C-alpha cells in the first residue's frame, strides 16, 4: 500500500511538474493587440461588432485596440512603423511592400473578392480605358486599385506614363470622379458599388483576372514573438468566416449596419466577395507570381528584385493550417 501511495505521489508530482513547466515556457501574449478593421474587410466588421476578439483574450486581460484602415497603404505603413500588429491588405500591395523592405508575413486569406474597377461619372463622354490617354485618374497610391490600374493599362497597350495619376484616398478619389474633378477613378469595393448605385457612375473597365486577394498581414517580429496571439486571431477570423457562410442574411445586415450602408447596397458589395477558402494554395502563389512582374514593368520596385523569393518569404500558411487543417478548403 505504501509503495502504491509513493508511486501515486510521484505520478501526481510529475503531472504537476509538467503543467508548471508548460506555464513557465508558455508563449507570451502581448498586453495589447493593435488590429485594423476596414469596410473592404467585411469579416473584420463582424468580429469587431460582436466583440469576439475581446472574448478570446479576456482571460489573459489582453487589450484589443481597433484601428480603422482606409486602405492597404495605411495598414502596411502602420505595420512598418510598428503602430499596428495585424493589418488588412491586398495581396499585390503586400508584395510591393515586402519588396521595399517591409518585414511582413501574410498569414490568412480573409477574402477573394472581385473588388476593383475603373469608373467615370455618369455624364462622362469617356467609354473605354484607351480614351483616358493623357487624362487624370484618381487612385489611392500603392493599394489594390493602384496595381489593378497598372495591369489594366498594360492590358490595352498603355503605361502609367500615358495618363496623369492623381493620388487620393479611396473616398476622396470617388468624390473627385463624381464631380468631374478627375476624368476617372480606379476604385475598390465597397466604394465602387456605392458610387454606381448612389451616383450612377459607370464602370469602363473590369477584369476578374486582375484582382488581388485580401490578406491578413503581420510583422515578422510580431509573428516570432507572439505566435499564440496570431493563431488565436486567425481562430477568431475562422469563427467569423464560418458564421458568415452559415448565416448569410445576418451577415448582410451586420455588414450594412457596421459599414453605414443600406441593405440592398450591402448585398451587392458582398456578392463580389468569396469567403470559402482562407488557406493559401499553390495556385494562389502561382497567380501572384504571374501578377507581380507589373511592379518591375512600371518601375515600382528595383529591376533586380527577386520577386519569386519575395513572394515565397511573404506567404506563411503555418498559422492558418493549424486552424483549418491541411486539406480543408482546398
């Protein structure tokens, strides 16, 4: 009996020792998590609305600091300056930023939208992209619509030097186009759909093959320092993604309320988004490598940049794989 008790005590001690050791060596969490939300990232609005990140980190008292992002340029710049930990960005914008030395990782695909288009005002005489030669085009610099514009111009045998690019945030460019202060605007949803439905603006160029994916992007340092936090953020994003697919009507109503638009408009915007595949696959990387040479062609990055290496270093599927499995959503 005494031998049995002694063995039991030893076993209990070993278990307690393992628990204590695991706690001692546990990956630390930040005291604050700085993350963006954006109209062009509908899942972020759902997560913010329902407080799911706050709920996830409540026990550890991690403060969630939400920051509104006006575009990929905003998110990527704030990652570089260490004023954001996790940002929403378009895939080609992330490649451009990485090629310019921003130490970032793309860790999750929050959407695969057809979100870019080139528009003119409803009373504009312009009917095609070729008619914009020498004209003023508003676009937010270094965002998904900017790189979409570069590829669109190439598609019709033109280059950025053939037009006058006017750098403007998304909403400002939309407004300038609607009152004819510029001849056209390269925009992104939801602003494209808003302009079409509320102002009668006309799309003169759309190409589903030229669209970027929506990435969750983090700094290399944050990924190394707080891998548990990153995994848990992706866990919450997966909760929102699955909820959006299971309850599409509630998703539309929530997005409409949080983005400040009416329900019919929200439905149009969300119809351009695809949320079924959050995992990076081989085809995603192949497509990104096909798209990225426009950055060299338009002299937006040094000509000796190894884009294949940049993309391979950018894409990190490890965190999302832990949440959805190797074969899920493929």
